[in-house]
C-alpha cells in the first residue's frame, strides 16, 4: 500500500489550514508518517534549545556572580531538557509546584493563621495528605479515613 494514501485520506477530512499543514509535512517528510514528522520537529526544537544553552555557556563574562551561575547551568545541563525526553509527563515549568501552596496561604491570610505550632503542623500534614491523594487520583476523604483509622 502506498504510504501517501493514509495522509491523503486524513488531509481530506481536515479543515483547509490543517490540510495545508499536512500537505506541507508530507512534502517535507515524504518517507515518513505524521508521527515521525512530529518526532523530527520535537528533535529539531531540542537541538535548538541545546544550541541556546551552548550560547549561554560560551558567553564570556568578568562578573563573578555570572560565572557561578554559568557553572551551575553547566552542572545541571543534562537535567534542563528533561521535559523534552518525556513530553507530556514532565512539565517544562514548575507552575504546578508554585501553585500548590496557594490554598493554604489564602486560608492562613483569611483566618489570621494558626495560633499553636502543633495546629500548624497538623494542618500541613493534612494538606500534604490531601494533595498526595489528589495527585494519585484517589478520594481525599477515603485517604484521610485510611490514615486515621487503625
């Protein structure tokens, strides 16, 4: 079977702009399918990011603080593009980690905080348990019952 046939059938079902994109991809990557074209695009983006990191690391500087920062970037270089190796599994930003404590901070502001250290510790433990349950896809109330019943 001709490899172009499925692409032509797909292109016929897509809106005009998407059809043009599929046709363009078919010309750019004639021997491969759309999945391979997407993988090639992602690899090209990764190479561009790596070139950008190279440019940053090769920047000459006389500032001691900048040299320290460049050294840290060089040491963490293999970890900087982890999101490219695991697309969809690892986020390129830490927005989720930054947003996770927001409900606790808002509650603390509204209620003027917790008066006792032990109450703050219990609240932190409870919130950690609830967040872990949500991330695991479990029911938070069920997790609380499991952890508090003997």
